[in-house]
């Protein structure tokens, strides 16, 4: 019994995986070049879903679980859909249907409990994000926003900030006195 037999593979299977991996990698490079790096951004829930789907397709194609041509066709479709969604997102009429609005979780040092519940974020998760952002005292916080990607943005500082930064953020009116 050879080592490859013991590992449950053959040189032919390994060669097919190498060829598929190279081909699918090149397909991702070409498709990203054609549609732009925005295709792999994580700026919205659609972007995140597309990135996960691309990764899954690349993996299954590279490992031979899916035929190479099928994998490349699926990648082309995913990139095309991502391009279409990104194009529609720029139009105001589609923006509300395609994007979640960011949500204010803290207005200055005040935690907005209702918004935390709405975002399904615990105080412990909020405190962890503040620590990761280098916040040492709650009075350093100007605002915490749950972004459309699920990431939290922490705005800190002693002075005011540009209200334009909170355009489109649900609950931003709670900051009227904090600016």
C-alpha cells in the first residue's frame, strides 16, 4: 500500500486540485479586476454575504467538490450580482431596501438601552468594543455606532464632531446636546 493510498488520494486527484486552485484563483483575480475591489469589500450585509459566498465557491471548486467550469460560472454570477447590488445601492430609491441603517448605541457616555436591544448587543460586547478602541473612561466617548456591517465605530474626543459623520444613523437625534 502506498502513502497516497493510505491518505485516500492519487497523484491525478492532487494534480486536478492544483489546476483547479490555480484556475479559480485566476478567475477571482480577473473578476475582481473587472468589477473593482468593491466586490470584496465588507461595507454592508450584502458585501459580507457575497464575500462568504465567493470564499465558499473558491474552496469547493479548488478542492474538486464542484467542477471547475461550474465554479467559475458561479463566481461570475456572484460577482455580477454584487456589481448589480452596488450599482442599485447608489440610487436613492433602492438604498432603504438594500441597506440597514447604522444605529447609535451610545450618545456621549450614555448607553442607549433600547438601541442595544434592537441591535442585539450586550453591554459586555459594548464594553469590549470600547476597550478595543482604547477608551479608558466613558466620558471620552462621543458616540458609538453599530454600522451596517455589524462592526461598531467608536467616536472619541474632548471636543465636538462633524454632525455629517452621523448622517443616516438611526437615533443620532439623541446626540443633539452632546455635540
